[in-house]
C-alpha cells in the first residue's frame, strides 16, 4: 500500500461544538478541510497500531465521499480493522451500540444531526470513545488544538471500498468489514423491551404513526416496528432516507415535524405518534391531540421504568441537562435516587453512566437515553413509551395527567431565535452578564430573583470543570429563565430561552404552557432587550 504524506496548513475554525464539528457542506468540500480534522482526531487519540474503528453516518449529502476519505486515512494511520455500516449508514445510537458490542477503540460518526442536509446544507463529524459516547471536552479541546498546528496528513493511495455489499475487504493492511447497520441495534432493543406485549398492543388495534423525517431511522423503524412488532407498513412515514432529507429540517419538534403533528391533532388521529431526527438520536412523543414535552417524557419514563424488563431492577440515578425541567428531579426524589444536573450535550452524561451513578438521562431538546449505550436514543424512547402503554393500557394523555397529579407539573417551554447576527446575540448575553448584580434580589411583580449566574459544572467523577454553560435566573418560587447560545448551528447565532414554572394545583394543569409562562416570557424579553437588539418580534421555534 502506498501512503501519501500531504502537506497542509491549519484552518482556524475547527472547534467542535456541543456535538462535534458542524459546517456547511461547501466548507467540508474545501481542499484538505475534512482531512485536516480527521488527522487531528487521529493525532489526538493515539490509537495503538492494529486498533479497530467504527465508521458510519446519517446518510446525508457528502456522507459517502467522506467515508472513502476516512477509510484511506485510517489505513494510512495504522488501524487494523474498520467496521463500516452498509451504504455508509449508522444512526448515532447504532454507532454507539456497535462500538460497545465489539469493544472497539472508538468510532467516527458523520452527522449534523437535526441540521438540514444537501449540497448547501450542513455536514458534521465527531469522535466517540471506547465507551460508545461522544469524546469528553478534554479530548475535543485537544483535537481543536491539534487542528491549529497541523502541517501534514497521511492518506493511502487505494481504490474506493464497495460500501453496498456486506462482508470483508482489504485496504492495504487494514480490513474493512461492511456490516448490517440495523441488526445489532435491533437486537439490543429486543433485549430491553417486552416486544411480545408491544406486539399484542398493536394487534389489538392501538394505532401508531412514526415519522422518520426522510432521515437515518427509516430502515431501523421498519425493521423494529413493522417486521419485528407487526405494525402496519403505512404506520411509517418518510421512512426512506434521502441525502437532503427531502429538503426538510429533520428536527422532531412541533414546528419542523408539522406533517406528523397535523395527523396526531387531526380527525381520526392515531393513538400514538413519534418522530426522530437526522441521525436518529432525538425523539418526539405525541398522543392523540397531545404533545409530551421532552422534560416530562424523561420524568415519566423514570417513574414507570419498573414496568419495563430492562429497567425493572431499578434506577441507579437520573441525570438531566441544566436547561431541562426539574420534573425528573421530583421522580428521583420519590425513588430515593440521586439526580444530576449537567451542562447541555450528551458528552457530560458518559462519566456518570460509566461510574454506575445514573441509568436514565435526558435533555429538553428531545433527547432521552439510558446506560444501554452512551448516546441519546430516539427509537429506544419510542419503544420505552410503547412498553409502558402496553402495560398500563391507558392513553398517552391519561398517563401524563396522572403523572402531573402525583408529582405536580413543571410547566415548560423553549423559545429559539435562530439565525440572528452574532453581534446581536453576543450583545444580549453580555447585557445579561452585566446585569447580574442589579438582577439579584430584584422584584418583578410577585416574582423575586433568588439567584442569577452563568452555570458551571464540576464532573463528580473526574473533577473536570466546565464554565459558561448558560445564564440562569432563578426566582424564589424556583421558576426560572435560562439563556444560552446554541453550539450546533452553522449560520449566525441561535439564542435559546428556556422557561420553567412549577404548578402543583391540578385545577391549573390544563392551561396552555405559553399562557402559564406569559409573565416569565415578558420578563425574559425585558431584561435581555432581545426584541430591540435583534429586531425579532417572535421566536423562530417554540417547543
Ligand atoms: C442542541 C441541544 C442539545 C443537544 C445538541 C446535540 O445543542 O440543545 O441539548 O445535546 O443539540 O443534539 P445546542 O448547543 O444547539 O443547544 V443532536 O441530536 O443535534 O446531535
Ligand atoms: Co441528533
């Protein structure tokens, strides 16, 4: 095998965000751009010669070309074996599953998750470690540092690998195994949930609709729901992955998954609806004419985990990201297990799961998962809900309302202002920081500010500290407003405002969240000067 050593110069913008490096496709197509970042990963992780790597992506535009480049660089680097999903496909949870099951050194996942795809859309790449989880900050920072001083990369001169045929081939001294992307993952799901009970539920006329949003989960959903659980084929929608996700935004929320939302809120609606995102790790759960917030979903899965075979032995603990509502904290208290509050991003859950401190984790951004892998897992969450529904034989809405009656309701909403100018977004955040002193103790109607700060986290396992994780304004009644800048966007800035208030009174649980949170929303707009500084009258997305 001939290996070329190619001279290169650093790009200055290869800093991984909340979940890997995400840029527009034309940026990744620039000469040496992908190669520089991949070499920076390899130089940082220092894998021993002959190590095994997992490789796959969500199938978006540029996936195949990137995989061919990475295979040739992996061979030049000295990997002995690469497991690559057929067609270059692996959902993010499936990649995590495969990394763990075959005890590999790590994996590279190609995805920009919920960001749009296509020639002018987004592409992304991230590295996961041997536990199957996203590399911790220590490693992503070292990768960024390596990318700033890279001078050369190495790539094998070899023919492209046939990605559409299962089986082994050689690339120089390295073996490339093209594997079935679905089988290992589907088997893991079958080991956690009561498939017989779910099958009986579906046979009994319980109707579901799953929207794969033209993204990676289509083949996974068809194998699991249709082939293994007997759901009718037409209960799957947009289940053929497309490189541009059909021109849509593969983000399962009330705005971007409106096709599914209209069906679940329409006449003759099915009993249950769900959707997942570009790379299959997010989930949205709907009942008939009913939306379950992701924060409530985490709490409800935790409260009902004893009904599910894989979790009936109990939970070690629960973790949620800081902006996620405290609904899960109430369940943890009732179960007498710890609840951890981490910064946004799944990489912060890995240490807690590896140390056996938590079993379930969740984020308000439609991410839920457990220690079965080290990524959030869209289909896992859907199966968890179906398992609970099969046992409890109640509607989604009835289960949520009973949960609120028992624990109280953490009324919650997130307002996203997408694609605003960076200067305006930074100005809002600076203003908030500058206002900390005057905000402390300030009175807004019946609400008084108890605490305001920029959230920082000390990892209880390795002691690492992460600062600047979002501005929190917490009132004396524990309602709160959180401001955070997104770390996954590629164009301008996205400002997120998270709003939460606790409502113990059952007679008020029917209220619309926007109505119930109206006071907090107006305080948030006032203290941030958001409208004045961005010229935006309303959020782009409300969830
Ligand atoms: C967003 C979410 C965060 C999630 C991340 C990756 O990050 O808020 O909770 O972990 O996306 O999810 P940010 O920095 O844009 O708020 V995925 O499914 O896009 O990999
Ligand atoms: Co995702």
